[in-house]
């Protein structure tokens, strides 16, 4: 048995397999011009010695750090923390480490991420922006690979991964309509301003009403200061105080919906008896509320997988083609808050 160091090296594998270190490197890098017999011998040596590729060393030799940045608005909003879990897992599977940054949705911090505030540490950025303007993306430094999550502010300028927010909100409203609900309030919605997530989801809600031959009531669209529990509770309470309160709440994230559920409980209203309540994002807490929450579930694993894949492709080949726009799947999960 050939003696090896505590951590085997390529030359140890080469000696064990009876080949040159260059041949071992060719096998590790999956070069084509290696015979099956040689490839098998090298793989058996790798397995026997427990050799592991020094990914960090390889990346440093290529002028890379092996790290990518994930910049999100708020980690205490469960959607972003759950998304971060999936991005981290996918990056780890691809041999990368994730640096996590919280922007607070502030434009100056999103700009800092966009222009590589960790350029000396990070090879690229996955960014979920709230405040960036189209010109920010159109004029960004192209040397830093960037993939955007959420809604695009400047189509065709940056790789992007998101869901069909219009279609998702349309399906959510169709579900509420199928339950016989007609006065559906949209908590967190917007009918004016740029095409952010709030506006797109409101547009999808409007499309469903129009298709059903029902009027769109702008006064039932309730903007919120933030997408937190207390904002949902506050909006629900205000809606109950109206002379003609709604019979369903379409909340544009699960935090808003769970806050609304609490407010309805404290007001003595039953769900889904008096009102239906529906959320967005399918965070883990939505399965454990009482009643459990009907929600739109974006495929967070697919979003993470696509974002990391796009970013690594750009890191490996910055000139690999035009920016891509990938749409991840979604589905409506019916639970107790709408009679499921």
C-alpha cells in the first residue's frame, strides 16, 4: 500500500493509479481524450484514497473567489429567508459559498449590491430589488454578473428569474370567485405607479374580475406601508369598519394574510365562514395557522436553481449571449382559510 499524506494530493492519486498527474487532472476536469480504462483506474484511485478536488484553489487560480452574493430586502420576511435557504443549498451543491446581505429595500444599498460592494470577495450577485430604477440597471457595470429576482425594472438588460405574478393573482381571484365571493379586497395592492409586484398582482386580480363579468372596485385595493404582520392586521381592521365590508381578502404575501387572520379573530369574524382569506408565497407558517392559510406557492427551489445556474453561466462566460428571463412555476394551495 502506497503511503499518502493526511490529505491526498493529485500526485498521490497519480502514483496509486500508475499515471501522470496531468492525466489525473484531465480525468477530474472530464476531458474527452482519456480512455475508459484510464478513467476507471483514476476514479478507483480517487475513491480508494478519498481524494477531494480543491475547489477553492482552482477558483483562485482562475481569478475567482468561489463566492456569490445574495442580496434581499428583509430576512425577517419569511419568503426571503426561505429563498435564501434554497439559494445557499443550490450554491453549495455547485461548489460555491453565499455571502448574504440585507438591503432593507433601500435604493442606495441595492445600488451598492448592483455595483459590487463585495466585488473583492464575490464573483457575482443575485439581487432581489425593491427600489432600483430602470436607469440603474441600464447603466450598471457589466463586468459584475448580476441576476435579478422578482420584477424586472429594465427588460432585456439583466438576467432575471421570477414567477408570472399576473397569472398567479388571476388564479387566486378565480379561486375566491369559485367560492361565491364577490367583494374581494386586495391587501398590499396598487393601481398606480410602476409595474412592481403589487401592481402586477392587482392587474391579475382585475383580469379575473373582468373575465367573470364583475366590476373592479378600486376602493377595495388597500396599499400598505410594508408587507409585515401588523400591516395586514391594520388593513383588515380598517376594511371591517366600512359600511360594506369585503367578503374575501386577497393578501399579497402570507405575512399580510396571517396578520389579517389575527385581526379577524379578534373582531369575532369567522374564517372561512364570514370571510375567505388568501395569501401569497406559501411560507412555512401558513401551514400551521388556525385556520391554515390558502396561498399561492411560487416554486422557490426552481427560482433558486435557475438564479444560481444563470449566475454561474455568466461568471464562466460573461459574453454567453443576451440576458435571459426565466419564469418559475407556481400553484394555488387550497387550505382551511378558503374552505379547503
